[in-house]
């Protein structure tokens, strides 16, 4: 049981900054965190990844299985769980009664860039399309009753500094019960995560 913790920035209960975390047959409840609308912090219960991941390090990985995430809160995104960057997998778990100040009361997943940032004047040779860095998968799980009547159980969160929307980053693996007001999408499976040495 991970209970009653707080963080001024992100990851009130758990923060996977680097490496790989597997959380199994666990309860994460009544934790809290701060956060802002650029995606810093967040994840009242669990935060995976950082705002600006290093290109020299493998993306972090968090796996949540057979667990309960409830009663957590964040001033930013992701009251229960927030994936800021990296790989997040949720399977056979229940996420309920969490709240977030900016979106994704149950699960928040930061979006991936839609393209390179525009320049003024326009560049003669545009920058290459940024690679996606956020991959969230949800399967065989119940995510319901987060954020009250106006809450969102699963939400793609965030925008670029210049206000552009971000692409979805959530993949449903099927067999989920998810409440209303969510932005879960079914998409092609993400590429396999990089191997992290033990």
C-alpha cells in the first residue's frame, strides 16, 4: 500500500523518472501532487516520465497490474496516473475517485507532437517531424467515477508552447470499462520499448 504521500511537483505516490517499474497487486491511494498546464509535475498517485526526456536515455516504463489506484489528487494532469513521457501499461486494474485540476482525473496521457514547430519566417527546410515519446496502453481495466460528474476518466492532455493540439497517445487493449467524458482511442500498437539492462 502506497498511501498518504505528497509531492510539490509530480508523482505524489510514485515517480518513475528513469528505468522500469512494475507495480503489481498494490494499492495507491490518498496521495497528492502539484503540476502545471505545460505538463510539468502531475500524477497525484503515479507519474511516469519527465517533461523533457533525454535523447541519450531509454524512455521510462511503468507497468501497473492487478492494482487499485483511488482517492489521489493532482493540481496538474493525471489525478490517478499521468504519463508525461515513456511507456505506461495498465492491465487488470481499477482506477476510481481520483481528481486532477487540469484534466485526466483518472488517467492523463500527454499527447505527441503533430509536427515541428512553425517558424517566422518559414524555414526553407522544415525540421523533421518529432518522434512520439508518449505511449499509454490500457487493457482489462475499470476506470470509472473519477473527477465527479464533470470529470474525465481517461484524457489526452496538454498542448505545445505555441498552442497547437497534440496527437492522441492512448491505445486500448480491449476489455475495459471506462466512464464517460474521456478521450481514449484505439490506435496501432506502439513500437516495443527499448531494452533496459537489469
